C-alpha cells in the first residue's frame, strides 16, 4: 500500500517536472521570438516614421488603439510639426536597445516591449523611447517619447 502511494507521488512529481520544463521551454522560445520581432518592428518603423518627418498618416497604422484614443489627430499633427521644425530631417538612425517581456495578469497574457533608440537629425541628436504591445500577431506603438537637448533651448 505504502509502495503504491510512493509510486503515485513519484509519477506525479515526474509529470509536474516534465510539464513545467516544457512550459518554461515554450515560454523562453516565445520570449526570444518576441525580442526578435519587436526589435525588427522598432528599427524598421521608427526609422520610417522619422524619415517621413513624423507624418500622421505614416504613424496611424503603427499606433495601438489605446494610443489612438488618447491622442487626437490634431495633437499628433502639432507634435509632429514641432518635432520636424526642431530636429530637422533624419540624417542617421542609430541602434536600438531594449527587449520584449511576457507578463501574466488578471487579463491573461500580455506581450510588451520597450526600446530606446538613438538618432541623428539635421539640427542635433535625439533619443527615441518607444513602448509596444502585441495586438494579436502585430506589434503596435502604445507610447512614443522623443527627447533632445534641442527641445529645451
């Protein structure tokens, strides 16, 4: 009787360890994929946005619905005009540092990413910070912040 209980507990422990290992392996694989796809998205689309002088029609498909609800088209237009007049045209888009993360909460799984990219514009340098959320299979910008010493002059 005692032997049966020990065997059952042992088998359950093995199943839990193997199942947990498979779960963490799948999560790690998804994390690596999220890092790769979010980095590619940021490097391609932020450069495209800066090259388009922050033009709203270029930005709109990149924006997450939460950001689209928070910022009106006029606000984005005013901001993009300010960015362009202050920074000038993009000269060189630099490297991006950051990573994706997978979080589990009450609303289920959320895949997000945060990056910081350097860029050189005609009038000076800027740092672009961006936060992304995965919306279905597509990455979308949920927060965009451009910082430059030119803005404080």
